[in-house]
């Protein structure tokens, strides 16, 4: 496994099933910058992450790996901007979850 894969695996702490279920919620669709099609950038990213998580490492394309690096960078930057107080129902948390990271999920 490459370092990029390990970084991605550390940044994305939701399973494909958890993320797919989350992306179907109103909360998921309520946050983020919308693109021309009405879907937010983060929501679109979440769909790509689900597809990446369902692939075997050997099936990953260069585009998949580029997206994995983008996800890792986004999660790191966003975590550094954590607001004070309870974040459970905040757009900050919802946005991170669209990118596959739930800051309230216990690390295993």
C-alpha cells in the first residue's frame, strides 16, 4: 500500500455503506457549494469515494488516486477549522461527512 493510500484510509473513516446512506439524507444535501447540476462539490465527492471504497486496490485508476489525494487534503484542512462547542448538528460536520469523514466517529 502506498503512503497516499494510507493517508486516504486515515482521512476517510466511514465505510462505503455508511457514506452511501449518509449521502441520501437531507442533511447531506443541505451543505456545500453547489455545482451547475445542483449537487454540491462535497456530495459529488462522496459518491466518488463510495466507488473508490468498493474497489480493490489494484483496480484504482490514476483519477481515483488523484481524488484520494484531494479528499485527504480537504479533510485535513477542514479538521483544522473545527468550530468550538458541540459540532454534532453543524454544517461543518455535515460537510466533512460528505467527504467520508465523521469527526464524531470513534477511531478504531
